[in-house]
């Protein structure tokens, strides 16, 4: 048996009729770009969050980029975020000419350490960009307070946290805007690329609609402000509409996998040095990833590989240590928690339709490896 950390085929098998019907619906609609499905998904995704506006775009990276632009973040502005994230978070900041400023993460849940944010705020700081990583939310109250005090904008990176809640509030409803990715692996994933921005602001909504459409107000063929071609495809939008109806089911499926892992590994965790995911206070985790930690991570992964199980690391290289971001000037050791956990974390296979026998194989192999290390 080959074990894949992520696989869409079991889901496709189950949902095939509905997904193919989605494709046919678009093909028969007579409108292949910015049609009924995009508009329908936008209003349904906004309604799911009880937020006034949703603007879809072509991927999550551009969702962050266009959201920053629409919020007025540009060249020379500083944006506070974390280095333990997918590189696109930082690429999007860089793409608008702004400067990413990193704070460290918390050692227990690997999320932004919000107590460090005040220390890095300067007159150039324009926005805070918390990343709701792995499926749970950054503590937003301290960020909202700092934003009020210093007149900063808050953009949530929700690429990994569709449906996650903090103190009862959904990810994507706690800032000035929120960016989502619908990359296939995500909690709400398309069958290709996709992204969206949520916002309560009518002007941000209007600017986003222009920015994704060459900078035009669609009917006039006149560029108002130079923009991009960043539209969500109709087919992906219709697939996302169908899948949004099942989002809560997907989340329940992920939680069931997480519970099985915790039940299967909990008793040996402490004795073997395995650290299971910690649930942050007041958070409802959606388990985009099931991230564990072990001081001999590389040896554990090597042993698992010999048993045919190859696991992922999200992420092995913190963004500030990447060659492409050396211009930011972060020396090794500048984000100690981020750097330490990058050497210790790894992810167990996680998707809602992950077969139970595969979960049990992973649990069994990990128990063997850890108890004989
Ligand atoms: C996936 C991801 C992105 C980028 O999304 P794409 O759709 O791949 O462009 C941004 N931020 C985080 C945290 C992500 O996980």
C-alpha cells in the first residue's frame, strides 16, 4: 500500500456525479468567465461567513496580494507576519513592494506570538497579517487592539483555516479583510487553483473587483488603475459552490481523523518525546494539517520511509532563512522558536476521506518507530 499524505481521488469517487454535473452546468450556461457560478459562489461564501462582501480571484497568493493592494498597502510599508508559513504569504507582501517584518511563534501551537508584535511596530508599519496556520486561529484580540491604537490594517491569511473558529468567530471575519486559497489540498479545495477575499468594506470590494479585472470597471474597457488578470474560473467556482455545501462535513471528517491519531498515539507520546497538536484556548481546529513534533524528527521520518510511509514537513525552511528572502536581512537565530520547531515538526496524512486502515497503518508504524528508536 502506498500512503499519500493527501489524495483527492477517494473524494472524487464519492462526489463524482455532483462534480461532473458542476462542470456540465458551466459548459451549458453559455458564460465561461465571471458568470453565474462565480457570482453565486461569492454570495454563498460571504453568507457562510456572514460577511458583506466576497471577491474571488485565481489563487490564494493573489488573494493576499490584491487584498493588500485594495487596503492601500504598497511600496515601503511594513507588514507584520510570521516566518512559519507557506512562502506565498510573504511573496504576496513582497509583490506589492511592502516589507515583511517577522515575529516569532508560540512553541505550543506554532501560531504568531502576538505578545511580540508591539515591539516591531514602527512609523512605517501599515498592516498586521496573522496566518491562521494548520487550521487554527491566531489570537485576534491583541492584534485588533494594536491595530486600533496604531491605526493599522488587519489582513487574515485564512488559506489553511476555512471554517475554523476563535471564541466562536469564524476565521476570515476578524480583520479588515481575509484571504483564502482553494488550492486542492485546502480544507475547501477546488479541482485546480482558486482564491477569495472577504471584507466588510464596500470600497475594498469595489477595488478588488477592479484589480482582478485589469483595473477596469468591467463594462467600460477603461483602466481606472493598473490591475491584473486574476479571475476565478467559472468551472472552479461551480465546483466550490457544490463543495461549500459539504464544508462542515469535511471539517467533521478531519476532526475524526485527528481524534483517531490522538487516541492511537496519546499513550506513548510523553514517554517517546512525541508532541501532538495542542489546541489553543477557545479555538475550534479544522486540522488542515495534523502537525506533530519530535526531537529526532529526521530519524523518525527515515525509519517511516523504510516502511513505505513518506510524510511531509510544513514547513522545513522558515521563510526568513530562504535564499530568496536574504534581502530582508534576518540572521540565523533571529526567530529561535520558528527555527527550532522547523527541525522537529512533521505532518501525518490528513484529508477527510483518509481511509481508516491507512490511519491505523500510520499509527502502528509510528508507534513501532518511536518505541524502538
Ligand atoms: C496555500 C497557502 C497560500 C497560497 O495559496 P495558493 O492558492 O497556493 O496561491 C497562502 N498562505 C498560506 C498559509 C497557504 O497555506
